[in-house]
């Protein structure tokens, strides 16, 4: 797995003359987007967590870039070659990484080829480009780099042209830096290609670099005006076409989950098979657990992963978090609060249910009094009722419970990763969610977040469930960095990619996008004189239950089928007491897609 990339962007770009006098050449736009931004997007989509950019000329431009980016400035960029910039970045490289030049346009398939390459050190090469500035490569009989040169006459058996994208180990990078140090006097402007070939060729401590050739690879380096024209006219359109062929048919899921996912998340599942007991996969799960914990608060939060749905996470909490002498109060104001009660009943727990309207706000004062009067030790609530879109005041109630020594259990399945949550601040002891809603991963991973002090108490509680026992799952993972039972491997890879993209968007940014979609929907609902089940001020802005039109011509199946034909999936209501259909605006959907759906909805309603 490749977690880091280094982009060398320190050069002056002098051959592009006035274009790069006051701008790095990586910010030249093709297709309306700077080429370095295109590269960053492709790296993130390939699963890269951190991008290190070695800067030089006009370094302040790079501060405008978004993402998990570390900028490393080469103060001597004007008097060193690209190897000098790479050497500045070397201390921040922690594992195998992708190395790129900043002035490239390229088909993202090249990144996937290198990520999947068996050789740890590999340089991507292509067939002839006739660019006039080629770096020619020669390889030995086994395909490993022997020499490089811009002079074709220096190369005996041509292995291809260097693209400017490589995969390297930290050891290879260290050897390249050592080579620079040893030859800086006689090669002050050393380019990284020279060091790459040198470490591949050295007989002692050799770091052989495999030449991975794609004969008809689509790419272009932009060093001069002629390169730019060729890139725009002869290469970029074909890159767009090639990458578009890998796009998965777009289906906009307006159901409340599983949610629409990005293609990058889908493709993250397509990877080399691995035994999940390998340390490498333990690293993946440990990273996922750690990063999810950060989304749940800045305090001492631990995350336990399970194979399963959101209901599995709910069952983990209810079956694992109540002591033998505990007494549980469950808030039931929708299907998922009711599900809490069914789980508690299945385990024969001592519990009571506070029943409330499924579409009107809770009477907070009455709930507080009930919690005190009943001498409850534990309190369970659904933060966001997916049934209707009702947002419960879970933080206020859970903080109150904390003040009175009551342990809190929260179903945040459809709230987590949309509504900002801090478990310490909000008084949540245990909280459940899943991979297939707002975190925008694939279905199949459940997780339970735990405040450390509350979690530690579970070790003495009765083990009512074997597969879903929270303490055993947590303790085993801490010891072995493994789930006790076979994990959903590919789904976890997809979850990792989803987390990378959630960090990039931020939870606040994601909720703002969801809210923008909701506002478009609500505006249309009001304009069509439709009614919402839940009062607007009590809604989550994530899911909207709409009361069905009072018309003999209305049939949900007709609306559903029209929407489905147009690429939208909608969902019926779940409440027997009210005829509704639900529109969710979670997942990888955009305001323009919600606008498209509301236009379809309006056309249908006008026919009634």
C-alpha cells in the first residue's frame, strides 16, 4: 500500500518564459484546472494519504492547495536540480511512496499500475513520444534500470522513455540522497533521474529499479510552449476519454443508505488479495480505527470495528454495555429506537421504553425527569431517526445523564460524519455507526466508539454475545491489531479511501453540502404545496419525510419508477401511521443532482 507521494515542484520553468515568471509551471491550466491539482486529485483517488510537495520558485502558490499536503521548501532551488528538492523532502518520507514531477499530465492508470507493481522500486516508462525532450532508459535482461540519458546515442537497448512517475522505497531514496551528497561538488545541478539510475546500477547496496513500461501510455511533460500545445491538443483529450471509460454508471441514491459512493471508493476494493492476518492489513485496520476515533472527538476515544451493519453495532452496545444489575431507559420515537428495545428484549435485559411521537420533538424536561425517577443506570437514544429525519437532542440529554451518573448509549448511524460530534463534549459514552452512510463507504463494516473510562468497565460485564462482544473485540484488537474473526477485507479498503476523502472535505464541509441539497429539496416541497412530516426546525437536514399527495392519481411506485429511469433512487416511508416517502441527501451527491431530482418531482406532481 502506498500512503505517501512526493511531487518535485521547485524548478523555475524558464523555458515557458512569461508563463512562469511569477507562477510555478505546475499551475498551468489544462482543461481549466491547474495540472498539479489534477495530479493531487488522482493521487488521493489512488489512496494516497499525504502528499509532500518540494517547492522552490513562487512557493507561496502552493499554500493555496487543499488536502493533506506538506510543503517543503528548497531554499537553494535556483542552484540545485530536482534531486536537491527531493533531498529536502526525504526526511518526511515514512514508507514506500510515489515520486512525481509537477509538470505532468497523465492517465491515472499509471498510478494504479505502480501501486500494484510487485517490484518495490519501479520507474514508469512509455513508448516513443517524439516530444523533443525525452529521457531515454536502458534496462538489463531482467528489466532493471541500467542508465538514463537525454541523448539517444548513449542508450544501447532502449527500454522506454521515462514518464516522471516512480515508485520507491525509503531505502532507495536514502541511497539517492547519499549519491547526491557524494557528487554534489561535480554535479551541483543533479536531476533525480541521474541518482535513480546510479542507485539502480551500483553493485554494492544496489537498489534495482524496475522499468515498468506501458507502450502507449498517455502522458506529456510540459517544459515549453510546444509541449503545452501538444498536451492540450493531442494528449489531454485522450486522457479524458481513457479515464472516463472507467467511470461507473452514476446512480444517485436518495434512499437513507447505503449511500451513493465515489468511484474512487468503489475502486479501492479492487486490489491484490491479502490474508487479513498479515501485519500490513493490521496496519490498515489500525489506521481506520484511529482516524474514525478522531472524527468522534478529541478526547480518549477508542473505536472497535466489526463486520456487519449499523444494527450489528447497536446490538454490540446493548448486549455488551449493560451490567447484570443495570437498568436501561430506551427512547423510542421511531423505527430505530424501537429496534433498540427489540434487541434489549432478546437479551432479557431490565429495561423500560419511553415512547414518544415519531415526528414531533421530544419533551426534554419530561425525559430528564423520567431518567431520574426510574433510577436508571443506562440511557439509550437514537441521535438521528432515519425513519423520518427527526433530529433528537441527544447531546443535551446525554450531558444531563452524565451529570447524574447514567451511562449513555447513542445510535449515531445516520448522524456520524455529517453532524459534528465530540463524545466528551456531548456526553456520549458509547456510539454506533456504519461504513455505508455519511462516511460514504461501502456497506459491511460496523463500528462502536467508546469513551475509554466507560469502555474499561466492560471487562467485568457478562458476555451475552460471542461474535458481537465489545470488550473482547477491543481487547483482542489492541493485542493483535486484528479482528477476532474474518474481517470484510475489500470493504475495509473502501472505508479507508472514504475516510481519506472525508478528511479532505471535512465534516463541516460535508454537512454544508448536505444542507445545500436539503435546502433545494425543501424549497421545491414548499413551492409544490407538499407537506413534510417533521417540523422544519426539528429536522436533521439529512433525510426528509414527505407526506404523500392527497390525489387518487398518486402512486409511489410510479414516482419511484420515473425517478429510477432518470438515475435517482427514492424510498417509501416506514411509518404505518403516516403515508410518506423519504428523500435522503446523504452520500456523494451534489446540489446540481438534487436540482435535477426536484425538477423530476415537480413534473410528476404537476400531472396529478
